């Protein structure tokens, strides 16, 4: 096994072009588990630990650009949380302080697990993923980036450079169900984001499909149930119907963490709760 | 660069030369088996239990999830640094005084997590204490005595009470 330690993004791309078999290492919270247990013995690992270009974040007008190396702890920082509240909420549900200090948003995207907690938020926000390689840069909408369970559109020679989301235009929520408040992989996760001026609500679902899902019918239905100038539901009871419509968009399976039926139930409760928190002030 | 088979790690202010290691070894394994620093404990090897917690460049992490060869050039701090002359740190003493040490296996990781918390926030609330130790499993104490230990440490350091 070879460990590559590039100290710039250009060098990282060049080394990955020479070693397309290399596993790209971000925070290590997924890869090292597999290595420790002997489930994976990569021939080469390309560590992004020393690539400074991936570590920053910034605001470009109405867009928040997050370097792939931004950690979950950094996502919880008030400066970012103010611009992307649901992303901060999702980050805070990940693992423990130790895991949040190591794991990164780029790593969450790189692994592409259906249970990745930032992914439903990125889906709801119509995020774009920036990929770089020696041949250039491209940006993909999240819906084109996630193509299956732990399968992404990233080419073996590409490095995830950043992810961009719109700055919050209204209330946002991320909620998840798991056996305890820390160190859990989501049984079901739900992000809801509102654009008050644009008069729309977007929903992202995690752990209830092969990729992060949206709930277009529920999103369309709820528009007329909100008094947008007051920022309130016209009838608070509508949150229950919203929950049912969102649950209908889930495509869960039975597995060792939960049954499909329970996951669908979770989604309906989380959607109702999220909408109520956003619009029942 | 490509990490050579042999590499140096800066641990507790001392450069250690790692020779003849497999390049895929975790920092936890290298600390314990190659550098003679067994303070960080090896239990789950998947970041679940926190017993291997160390600081890497001032960040509390699970050393089992750090690829040792990728930690070249960082400053690593382990629990051994807290009591270099054998005298316990105030947090360690608070653990002893509060009865937060039973079998002791989780203690080094919990002490590192509490040291990290108090370095960031000298007067945490109980909820903040619980969140700060949420990545450290203890199967003996039920955590009550651990939280008591943090109360003792905070009181002795600042005179304040954990709310």
C-alpha cells in the first residue's frame, strides 16, 4: 500500500491521475473502519489532509461555497450555521465530537451513503458538487451526483473540491431518527428548507431510498397551505397531511436497522414536526 | 510526496521515528505497539467508543480512525502528556475524587474529551458536558460519576457550578 500526501489541489489531481486506483481519504471515519477490520486493503491511499484549497469556505453573493474539507464541527460554527441552518443541524447529529472533528462534508459526498446526514439537506437545497481533475472542472447537481447506494458520478481521477448551496432564504430544519442522540446512523432523516420570498418549501429524505430523495408532490401541495406574509400555516392541522404526502415519496427497504414500514412512519412524523417548527410560530 | 515506509510523528512534543511499520496502520496502533504509548486504549477500532481519543493539531479525534502515515507533520497529544511526572492533572484528579474511575479502561479517552471541552468552554452546562462525552462509552459508571467529575473539575478551576 502506498500513501500519497499531496500538499496542493493541483498536485492531488496529478497524483490521482497517475494512481486512479487510489482511495481518496478525507476524514477517515469511513475508510479507516474498513482498513482496521481488514475489509479493504487499498493499493494506494491519497490523503487530502494537507490540501489547503479544500479547507476554506466563503460566501459569494447568495451562494455559500463550502470546501470539501470543511468538517462537521466547522459546519456547526455559528458563522456557517447562520447561512445554512439545516446543514449545521445535520452536522450536529453526526457521530460524536471526535467524529465531527474528523469527518468532512466532502467525505460524506465521497462515500455517498444513503444515510449520509448532509445529503438530504444538500438535496433539498439543490446543491451543486464541484469536481476537479487534471482535465478540468465540472459541477453536477446533487441529483446527478448521487446515482445509487454508495455510488456517485465521481470519476476515479476526480477530487471533490467544494459544494455550493444557496444562503438560507427562510426557516430550515433537519431531523433524524436513530436509537440514541449520538453515534447513530440514521434510520430516517429529513431536511426541510423554505424560501419565503420564492414561496416554496423543499424536502430532502435520507435513509429511505437508494439516493437522497425529494418529495415533489408534498412540496407543491404545501405552497397554498402557508400564509407566506405571516410565515405561518393557514391551518396547523395541515402539517399532518403534509407528513403523509412526504412519506409517500419515501422508497424505504427493510434492513437490520429498521423496517420499511417504520421508516415510512418516521418520515411522516419528521415532516409534520419540521413543517410545524418552521411555520407554527 | 509519497509517504515513505519510515516516517516521523511528533507526539507530546517529541519526534518519534516509526520504522518497519505497515503503511496502513492506524495512529492508535502505532502509538500503542510501536511507540510504547499505551494510554490510548484499543476497543472498537471504528470510532464508536472514544477510548482511543487523542488530540491531533488541537482537535480531539479517535486515533483508530487516523491513518498514522497521514499524520506526519501534525502535533499529536496523548493522555500521557497530562501527567508527565506522574502527578495527575486536575481533570484526572477530579475523576479519582468523584469515583468516576471503575475498571478504568474508558478513563484516558474520557479525560481527553473533558480536557478538550474545558479548554473550549471553562463553564459548560450539563447538556454541553453530556454532548462532549457522547462519543465515549463507559460500561461501569453509568456516566453519573463522570459528570460529577466534570462538576468537580469546573468548580476547582473556576469556582463556577455546572448548570
